[in-house]
C-alpha cells in the first residue's frame, strides 16, 4: 500500500532573476515500510522533493498524496545533513526538542526517549553534552530526536555527508538498523551512489534539472545490513548500471 505518492508534480521557483523549473512532471510512489533512495546530478532538485513532501513548499502543479496527514499536519520527521544539536543542552534534552515544539513532553514521551537511548546504546550519555560525543554518535542522537515524535515517514537529507568515510559507513549501518527496527518508512536523498545501493529497497534516479524520473531500480540484495550488502557481487552491477545512467 502506498504511504506517499507523487502524481505529475512540477515545481517552479520564482525570483527577481526569473523562473527556475526545478521539478517537471515527477511521478513515483513509496510503499509503507519501504526505504527509498533518490539520486541524481548535483542541483537537480532532490532536496526540493523533500521540501515538497514535508509541506515546506507547495507544488506548482500535480498532486502529492500522503496517507500520514491528519488534523495536526503531516506525521513526518526530517533529518538534516548536520545534526544541528544544541551544544548547551544535554543529549536527553536535545532528544526532547521536537516534543517540546509539539507541546507533548510528558512522562510517557520521556520514557519513550529513554527507551530509544537505551535501545541504541546512548543511555549512558543522556546527561552528556554534544561536544562530548563523536560525529557518529551525534548523528544517532539526531535520529533519536527525530524518532521521538513518532513519525511514520522519515526524510533523510544527506545524513552522513558531513562525516569522514569510515564513520559514514558505520553511521549508515546504524541508521539502517534503527529505521528498520522501528519499522519506519524512509526516503533518503544522497550524492553517494554506493550508500544508496547499500541502504535502499528501491532507488529513484533523476535527470538533470528540471528533475524527471529517469529510472527506478529495485535493489534485490538479501543481506540485512548496508555493510554486508557492499560485499555482494551484485552490488557492483547495480553501481555500474546506475552510474552509467547518471552519466549519459
């Protein structure tokens, strides 16, 4: 069952310099519990797609159907490129931020945050400050902060791009484990094609701007973690095919 669907969506930015056609007639769907990666040339409109999903901007034309919309808005969590943790707040209080904005801090929600911290190896750091954590741990905290509000759909905008290569691999593994353990639907935007193949169930390949769907690939790798998937002989075949599409 589709939890999110784009139907012939286009978006044009208007400025004093004129119009920029960012997305043109874009159509794809995301199934409940699915991990989707979106890849494409730099500047093609990938982040615009996330902004449209999260209702930060409206499509110029077309329709976005989201099953997880209610009277309080969209039940969506957005994880940015950088962790954006507040250095003056403890890890626990950073994780409460979204709940505070929603005015939903209570004993149950605090217990849920503590449960997430314990489940993913961060409970002992709950009274520490962000500067006391490694980059990978900070990203895990950022994801727990996003999960604390119980979103149904997670939007991940280059969540590992600010990390060194080794840390990026480990964090991608951590994010995949947490997202699948919590049975969330996720849409990942990334410039890293290897990360997309290792992480996703399906990959949406976009053209240059204005973004259109060039192809959609089902990634049939049986291994349970991104690190294990990278060792599969089929991994390089997916890479070569999608790389070829991106460079035609």
